[in-house]
């Protein structure tokens, strides 16, 4: 799996990265269209990316992909059986209130600090702060996606932009391409979810 499949822009691309790339694209496309089968794809792609990032000494990214694999089981359940507090209706797209936004920002900041300090303390990572930022944001984005809060998409835009810079620095060329595509898909997902949310709000009036 770690053998070279081909060379892209002068950088060797492994079969592991190729397979993870394809599965991750399919996963995000399912998320955009609210197709719950994206979650099992997340499990497989995340396990593969955890392996790839560990081999690249991106331990925060490796760890967050283990989290993705586990959290995908929770997210799959939420999309199939979840509901809002005080309602038995299936989970639908919603917005965070002001308190939810504040908790999200504070949670990301605290998690970033914790991840970065942990990476500095127990690993040989040469990018603990950048890796910690992306790791913490990915955790926050996954939680919001699982609960179908539309704010997950702007968070993914920030995470994906930071990831492009981080993976370019680490020479993971195909993964850079993937995250550029992710950035575009996050814009697409945000627009699509906003339209669906607006339609549901009009119906509920």
C-alpha cells in the first residue's frame, strides 16, 4: 500500500493515498446531498488516512482520522435516528444559536491549544501548532456535521484551507489536490444546505 502508484508534480504518490483519496471524495459528495452512506465511507477512508498520516509523522492528523472513524458510527446513527431536543421528528438542517456559536469557537480554541501542546510533548512532529489547528477544527466540524448544523461548512472551509498549506509542506501532493477539491465541495455543500434550510423554514411558517 505504501508503494508508489505514480508521480505527481515530482512527488511520489502511494497506492494508500490513491485509495483514500477516492473514498474521501465519495464521502464528501454524500455529505453534500445528505446521503447517510457517506458515513461508512468515512470509516474506511479515515482508517486509510490515519495510516498515511502516521507514516508522514502528522500525528495529529492521524489521531483525528481515528476519531473520524469512530465518530462516523455516531454520525451515521444521528442521520438515521437522531432528532432535536423536544422533538421526535427526524434530524433536519438547522442553525446554531448565538450561544452555540460561542461554544463552538471556544471549543475549537481550547482543543487547538490542547492538541498542539500534546503533540509537542509526546511526538516528534515538526508542525504541532498547524497540525493541532487542523485537528481541532476537524473534530468540531465533524460534531456539527453529525448534528446537521449548517455551520459545519464554513468550519470545513477554514480547515481545508489550512490543510492545503500543511499537506503541501509535508509533500503529500495528491492529498493537497484532494483538499483543494474539498474546499470547493464545502462551498457547494454550504450553498446547497442553505437552500434546503430556507425551503424548510418557509414550509414551517
